[in-house]
């Protein structure tokens, strides 16, 4: 199966699972720029489970739309576990969703540092009764498009795990 087919299959499984549970979803995306939301909303019937998506590419958008503390971004950087967790929490409290996923990373080709290289992506999901979970992935310098696609696949995988709990 291709990456695109795998992603579509995961999105279809997710929508089916969320529909069965009457669970609604929100997304908060930085480096993926709405690709997670697009993968989910490509599935017929997604409107029954997808509440909203936040594309918060800039730090100002993270602060304004999701309530991420400017001091958190300043202290840890936009690409960090702390910001991913705050994004997921912000998407949850600023929506009617039961679970929310967040993605923030460095897709390249610029912007990497020795501490935060290209391909570093932080993910978090939050649930109203489930707390916040975080995952860090280092995809390496595999190219901007590949990093973004791998990030979508990871976010869908996390949501499937969250929905299964």
C-alpha cells in the first residue's frame, strides 16, 4: 500500500471509530499546515466527528487562537513538547471536541539547529477526561514534503490510539 493509501485508510478507520463513539475531534497544526485536517475531512461522513481545525503557523497565531503562552514559546521554542501540549490543550478548550491533536515541527529545508534539527516534530493529543500525551519524532532530513506526510501519518496514528482508549 502507498503512503497516500495508508493515510486514507487510517483516516477512514478514525472517522468510523469516532462516529461509533460519538466523539468529536479538533486539530491544531503548525508545520503540517492543515494536512491532518484535510486527511480527515477527505473521508465521507467526517462532518459528524470533525469539529474544527486550527492552522497556527506563526507564534502569534499559537498565542492568539490557542492561548499558548508567549512565555512558553519564548522559553522552549515553538517546536517543543511544551508548545505541542499547549496547542492540543488550546484546541480542546476552544472547540466542542472531545479530543484534539497538535503538530509542531521543522519541515525544512531551513530552520534546523543542532538541538532542533530539520525533521524534528512534536505531537500531542488531549482528551477532556484523558489528560495530554506527547510524542517526539525525528524524521531526519528526508525532505519537506516527506516530513509533512510522515507527520500526518503519525498524527492519525496517535488519534487512532487515543480513540481506542
